[in-house]
C-alpha cells in the first residue's frame, strides 16, 4: 500500500498515512538556539487525532517552545517558560533541580526517556548521600515538566510518574502537650517574639503567613484573622510579601484566647516601639510582626530565636512543630478533620489525614465511646 500524503501550506506541516495504516504528521520547528531547524513527528490512530497533535506542535513552535532533541533542551526551556506562573522561591527550586539533580538526563532524547532512566537517576542521588526527600522532590519537578510535555504532544507518557519513587521516611513530629504549651506561653509572655509562638500554637499558621500579617488582616474585637499573603523568598534572594502557598492557604481563622490575647499584647508592644523610635520608625505597611524600628522580620532570624528560646524553656520541638501542636490539640479535642484542614490551609483534606494519621486511632475510639453514650451503652 502506498503512503498517502495530505499536503498543507508552507509552515503548516504535512499529514500522511503509512503503509501499516497509521496516521502521521511532521512539522519543522526552529530549535531554541535559533540556529537550526528540527523536524517533529507525531502519530495516531486517526487523521483527526494527528491533526490535533500537529496543531499543538504549531502552537508551541509559535511560542518558541521547540523541544529540541534532548531532555536537557526541553527542561532548560521549560523552566524559563513556567517562570511567570511560579512564585520566585518555587522557580528557584525547580531550576536547581533541573540544572543540578536532573543534569544526568540532559543528553537522553526526550522521546527515548524511560522510567528506568528516572529510577537510575534517583538511585544515583541516594548513592551520593542525598536524602530520599531530595530525590523525591527532583522526581516531582521532572514529573511536572513531563506533564506539560505530554499535554503538548511532545511525549506519549509521563515516565517520571511511572518511575517508582524513593522510599521517604516522614520526619518525626514533636508536638507539645497542653501543659507544655501553657508553660511556653507563660515563660515567653514578655519576650519580643512571645506573641509569635502563641499565635503559632493557637492558630496553626505557617511562619511566613504570620510574618506576612498586617493589622488590617486582624479583627481584635472578634478574634478573627484572614490570611492573605506570606513572607517569602523574592526573585533577588531577599524576602518580600507574596501570595499564599496555595489557593486554600487564603483563609479565615478564628483565634483561641491564647492567640487573641497575644495579639493584643503585640499591638501594645508595637505601639510602644513606634513611640520610642519616633522618626526612625520604618514600617509603612502595617505589619504585625516587626523589629524595634518597624522593619519586617526575616524567617531565618525568627527560627534562630526559636532555637534559643526552646533551649531556655526546655522543649525540643522545631518551630514548625508548633503548627503541628495546634493541629494535634484541635484533633484531640474532637474538632472535625475538615475544620482542622481548613484552619491549616491544606490543599486537600487527604494531606491532613495523612499527616496526622497517628492521632486518628484515638479519635476513632472516642467516636465509638460517644456512640455508646448516645445509645445508652451496648445492647
């Protein structure tokens, strides 16, 4: 059987049917280096399927997204193409993965990449002493990049998704008990950052979210705050206010008494600082947590202060464990999982359930006991 061609105008590509009955299309695209032309070929079971794939190639070519002939070419241009859609810190992390951890895949043709390539890459990372979590994050970056390649018809499957991930051991949490929380709040009541620790255990906010709060986000009369932004790494490596981590991170949180009272103390403390600083006061955005002259607090500096504080107070938990403390205390008090998930700003309730799975057996026992009480005991 002869191969039948369906010619299109110049630059539109060509569609043809092979002797075996499959449909194919080809298109010449300009390589990202601008120095050569690359012929891309797609195939499918029907002419309509191939035309759709060809049109996708045309759109990517028009946008300067020719993938070249190697995984390295594709990843380099992918990381620049996604820059406008990412927070600066996220883009910097992806770029570090692409140019560091994923570099061994650079010479592999994109269409020849297999799950085996990815698994050998991950194994090599572990052999070099990198952590399983680091390897998992590199795989996640590659998976996202190949998802876009699959969407655009450049590859037929996402081999990073098919590759077996490294076994990651979850870092053990060390939440505080209720008596330890009371001791922490009392011991740090007059510390400059005491309100930060109280808000963390009372609300479950992330550190960046707390440092991004302004007084317009807080209603001290009702004890309610709204998370609208967070202190995050900027493109220049410094710190600036940015959109929250996810859309679910934008949320309203009702404050317990310990957090509400701590914010009132912080308001009085800041007013005194501003009066003492006079014309040297620098804050113009109304941030809740500032230094003595109104400048924003940097997350690393707050973390350093927490390490000094925990040694003085006699607790061993990380700063992030104060967020875990809030969640564990809420769940232990019988707060529904969905409510806790919303308060923490998790993107799905499954993340909350997985993170705090160690708490749920006790909750199930309490639920059974509550049912027994409601029904007057066992029959």
